């Protein structure tokens, strides 16, 4: 059995930052990820990030990923890739499948940064080849350099749907339309404007009725919906597409956290069931921390700051930095997080996060 | 829904996916007609309070202000703007353009962030596309700027009839 001070599960932006920050303070870190490379979704995010200088604003996700991997290499962090954490007990024993064997790791502290998964949309023929997640399409074009199809219907106008539509255009596909069940475009206007001027219509109050095709997608039928999201008969239109991308939101990947019996709260604004955590990112189970999309689905910029905060919390807990130094760093990260959650778009998430932390206080009483 | 959110959602930006001229004119980053007449200037089409401020740091003249609250809309001090265009590739939202109404007696020069391949070649003819994706005029490509400091956001400069200077925001091959 391997004994470590800190085990971080998930090497996306949150996990990488947690590992880097903790190692920087002297904590012995093991970083575990099931993928062949670290970086999570950063390497497929070829667009420039929003935020401020502290959040790498203006830098492309792929380049942020490169910088973080370099930092990991420069720190004494043990990295286990192609290693799947399949179990976690409440006394912080992890079961990790690695090289075909199950290994036990006993960690004094655990940071869970397991990310999120795309939500499906179910409609007739949704299992036909050619119906894929928008995130999957983004992985295909930006990581593997393969076009999933040549003519695309995007379902969902949140930032993921808008950004992936733009990147599909960059990759050479034709995006026939972005459809949105709500009356308004979900994501940032600037992302919408980029694809509108490139000729992609965004059809609001519109849903997908079915996919058509014998062995793969050959067309999609879309339909107008009323205020209650009921289809309006007679408004159907059929678009000849070979790919239907689903961008209907993400849900937190809480499976490992569930195993520890830590408490969850249901907050749809943050991706469904999310582990309750305090302002130090600690779950209701002492010594187990959460960060990134698992702690509420937001942007990668937020994930990085939450990961950094986890690293500081663990270093404080294990006595590597003083309480005062930790509080000072936490305050600066909190300000940075507040900046990212500011404005109209951040309002719902900000409120949901507040409720999540309220939940932590209640659970301790 | 809060009142502020309601106001934002009523915007044309949220219904059709691009801002109306009226919404642009009401935003603090949008340039005045008086300044336009004086020569090259940045036209900032940022109308939503998203957390973002790289345009402020990109401007060597300090002509763009966002401030500490990064959800503030950028404010353009148009007299300070020299029309250098450095803010164009710095904007992650690709919503800053350059307009020079003094380019020629009949044509305006427009700088457009353009992240597609192949890049057009100077001298070629292209279609001038408006915010809604509609072709509204012919345009000629004057120059393409793509230094490494732009970080893979090339800026394509095109000449269009002056009356379309505040409409053309994209190009397509003829």
C-alpha cells in the first residue's frame, strides 16, 4: 500500500492547480488521472479565455494546459496517468486500477477534481451514429484533428454550444443552425455574434423533434416550441445534416464523492448534485476536498482558482503553512473567484455557491 | 429573475445573437460619429457584463478602461485612441474592430479579427458580411496582420464603401 500526504484525483485545471499549489508549499502529492495525458479539457479549448490577468485572460486554454504541465514537471509531483480511481473510503483509502492491477493508496488528505460529464438529450433516433456530445465533437476536431461530420446541427446555445459551433466552422464543417429551447441565447453574446456573422442562424424557442437515417444520421427535424416548451404543430423543419451535436449542459461527476458518504446538495444551476463544501473547499467529510466542476459546473478559470485554494487548505491542514498565511492567500483567491462570478451571467451560480456553503454550516450543527 | 437580468435578456443581443446598432450606441465602448470622421479608431462591440478585461491592458495609450470590477463594460476614451489595432486580437470575444473613415474619398478601412484558414491575400476581392451573416457589399483586402504577438488571431483589413463601414464585420470568399 502506498501512503501519501495528498492524493489528487483528476488532472484537469482544478486538480493540476491543487497539486501544483500543495507541492509548492512542500506537501507530498500524488496526482491521479484516468487519461493518457494530464490537462483535462484544457487542451481542446483553443479559444482565448475571459477573465483578468490572474485568470490567464487572453491566453488560449491549450497554452494554459501547456504551462500547467510544465509547472507539474518542475515540482516534485508524482503523476499517475492511465490510472483509474474506482473507489474511495471515508478514511481516505483510494483504490486505483493501474497497469492492470488494483492498488491501494492511503492518503492523509484527498482532493477530488473529477470534473463533469455532458448531459444527453433524448429524442427518437438519438442513438444513431452521428448524434454526439458537443464536447466530444470538440475533442475530435481540436485534439484528434478529425471532423465528426460535414454538416452539423447544434442543440443548445450555452457557451459550449456557441464555442464548439465556432470551432467546427474553423475546422471546416458547415453548421446549419444552433437551436435553443429557451426564448433567449444562453451563452455570451460575443460568442453568439462570432457565429452569427459567419452565417450560422441561432433559432430560439426551437427544439429537436427527431433524427432521421437508416444506419447513421441523415437529417434532423426541428420544431418551434411555445412558452411552456410544448411543440407547436405545423412548425417542423427538416435539415439535411450528418451530425447532431448536443450541448445541453453538464453534470458534476460525483461518483467517488458519493462513496465517502459526504453530503450533497441539489443545485441545477451548478450541475445537479454537488458535494456541499465550505469556503476552504472542504466537503462535509474531514480531509476530503472538492474543486472544479465537481464542486459546481463553471468555467475552467474558476476551476483553477478552486484547485489553488484546495492546495492551500491542505498545506494549512498539514502544517506546511501558517493559518494566517493561508487566510491571506484564501482572501486573494476569493476575490478572484468573485470577479469571475460577477455580472448577470454569474448571478445564479454565485447564489447557488452561497447556498452550498450555507449547507456546510448547517450540516455541522 | 432580477430586474437587471430581465433588462439584459430583453436585449436584441440575446434574441438574435448580435447587438443592434442602438444597443451598440448605448454602450460606453462604442465610438462617436465625430471621432469616426477623424480617422482610424477602435470600435468596441461589447454590450454584456461578462468578466473580462484584456482590452484594457492591450491598449498602449490607456484609451480603454474597464476598472477593478471586470464585469464593467469597456469605456473608450476615443480621443486617446490612435487606431493602432492592438486591442483587436487581445479581445477574447473577438468583438473589437477598427474603422478608418479617412481611408479614401469613397471607401472606409475596416479591421476584422479573422481566425479562419486560408487567410485572404491582399488585393483579393471578398464579400463584405454584416453582423447577421448577410452579404451586403463587395470588399477588397488591403492587408493582413498576423504577427506572433497576435497569438493566432489575424486581423484582416478590408476596404468597403463608406456607407457600410458600421455594418460590415466579417468576410467571405466571393
